C-alpha cells in the first residue's frame, strides 16, 4: 500500500484559513476565508486549536488580561454585542 505524499509547503506560501473553523459550521464563503502564510497558519492552530475568534478573545480576557485595562474592557463590550 503506497502512501500519498503531501507536497511540503513553503512556509511563506499562502494557505486558506477558515476564520470560523469549517468543523464549527464555518463555511467556505470568501468572508470566512483568510489567506495567511503557512507558518502563521500552523502557529495559529498550535496556539488556538479549533477556537472561534470570539472564543479566543474570551479566553484571553478571562485568563490573561487585566479587565481594568481600558482596551480590554472595550474588547469585552464588542464581543458581547
């Protein structure tokens, strides 16, 4: 049985990234696709796994940021809208 070899991507090559993961009901519409460098795409998934942008913001606010910082308070309000 032969294994299909995947072409090794150049780390600067652009790849398609679903903003809302397709496995989380994010579609293939152009508004849900971002072109990013392969190395950044891989790093994104290492850091955030399969989280949606809203989940990432909530996680950062709840676990890493001080809510008394003005820009954090603004981000919380925007996510709650």
